[in-house]
C-alpha cells in the first residue's frame, strides 16, 4: 500500500507470496508518480493526486482508516530524500539481494543481476540523500529488552531511529542474519520525522 497525506490509499492486488522473502522498492517522483517494484520488476505505476508529505514512519502498521498490522519480517529498510535513478535503484536491489541471499528472486529487468558483485563494495550511504537506513543484520543497531526490539538505530547518520511497539521480536533468518518479526496483532515501528 502507498498512502498520501489525505489518507487515500493506492494498492495493487496481493502479488507478494506468503512465506517468501521479497525485495520491495517504492518511489515517488517530482511529477507525482508512484511506483512499486517487486524483486526488481515494476508491479505498480500510478499518478498520485494531492500533496505527498512525510510526517511519520510506520513500519508494520497501516493506521488509516483502521489499524491493520502486518504479519511478517523486516530485514532492512532504506529511504532516500529524492527519486533515485534506475541504475541507483538496481544497485540498491542488488546490494540487498546479495546480502540477504535473494539474488535468485531478482527480475530479469534488473540489468545488474548478472554481475557477480558490486565494486567498489556498495552501501546505501554511497548514494546522495540517504535519509534512513535500518539494518537488522547489524546487531549493534538494535536495542533489546529480552527478545523484544524496542529501538532500531538509523545508520544513515540522520538519527531517525524508530521505536518498536508491542511484542516486536528479534529472530534469526536468511543465512543466519537477524530479522525483525511482526506478529500481525500489535507490533510495529514508529518515528515522527522532525
């Protein structure tokens, strides 16, 4: 789902399979277009009317018009304060696919999928305007109370670290790397943008 400031929702039919890890890329551009790529393949393209504002980050919760919680896992979240180019989007997708063992999921529309690796070694802050970088594989970015994740430190350098609510838990997934599990009933991450 993509939301805009007046609470309108844009959605594409459920094309994400249950019990499967996927790369999802969302982009708004300056021409009021919204795009969603699933594993590197364009899944949704629509024109958004009205003003798009960024006032809060919600991961795992759709709060308007009713509270709907996500059941699933987050491994890494990256956000830029600009529409990144096609090549940059493909670099980010390849970085994530390599890191999380999902290269086989990448669509043939990602021209970089055939490269053995990115050189020099890629990290999200190499692209300008990295606004948010949450990385569950970096255990040092997670604040825990028992197995509950109470905060997830932003690695972008901007300090937009969201807090975890409900029973947000830390699990081990995808090649022994850590992920965050949301239970679908009361768990999510929240951060007001300043």
